[in-house]
C-alpha cells in the first residue's frame, strides 16, 4: 500500500501531527533562518478548519519560535519535545543554570558549537562543527549520568523531565479522542512517535535514515502534498 492510499483510508476523528525542522521546513545551518516550505502554512490552515481533524505541531523548538513560524489559529503547539505546551506555564527546573554552564564548557572546546537556552531545556548545536563526532563524544562524557539526554540530528538535547514526542502525541490523541493519527517527522527524536503508532495510524519518515515508520517521503515538499491529500 502506498502512503497516499493509507492517507485516504484514515478515519475521523483524526489527529494530524507534524514536526517542524526537516518536515515543514528544510534543514538549514542557522535555525533562525528556517522558514516553512511553500504551501505548508496554507495546507495546515485548511486542515485546522476541517471538521473532524485536529492539527498539532510537536517540535524541539521553543514555543515562541513555533508561534512566530506558524501563526495559524486553531493549531496546538508543543515545544521542546513535549516539555512545553502552549498556554501552560512551568517554572525553570532545578539544576538548569549548572547544566547550562557545563554545556557552555563543551561548546567552548569545539569551534562552531553553541548552546541554545530554551524555557525548559538546553540544546547543544553542532551543525557548524567540523568534527561532529568529537563534540558529541565530549558532550556524552560531560552529560554521563544525566537521564534526559537525546542525541538528534546535529543537536544534543538536554531536558529535565521525562518527556518525549511519543508521550506528547499520546496525550494529544487522548485529548481529542482521535480514532487515528497521522504523524510526519524526520529526526531520531520522532522515532518514539513512530514506535507508538497503531495499525491504522500513518507514520511518515521524512528523508533518509533508519526508522520504525511504515512510510517514507523525500522531503518537506512531499509532506505538503500529503497534508493537502488529508483534507481531500
């Protein structure tokens, strides 16, 4: 069965969830320069206005970034891999400043690496590093014993609570009582979602790499096509 055929058979109520970087937008060296792929916002807006469909974006980005990049009423935004929910205020976790200083030390040893301080997590970016394996190994040593570390695409995410995208999508599914879920994502952090999908759900891996998803597309433009098919 093709991904198009699987999409056509999805029942309603339906939950549609997508990642942002690498899924709705191309991966760029500077995350601040990322923009949605042409047609992505229009497709999401049309879906959000369709009866029986709930639309959400679950990303590693800060909520403030998601609000700026996806200014569409009716969407649910979940940031920091499930730690930050739109409209929910959470205090900065204990140990945050100490962990930030530790990551700053790792970044200082590797030109091109830098640390992004989010509301509830920290991210060590390695996209501009010449030898990514060296900085990842250094980070792994420095973070040994910290339970909430995720090594993603050119990033090392450090959280402070036990959350992941799979848990976030499960919570969204419960909230809207969806009969099925469509999820598209490109990163290793999206694999917890794919692993938790049921037989009638549709999981789409965007781009190369090993995956538990049943289907795969080449890039964000193909994701836009699928979003358009979902509404039809």
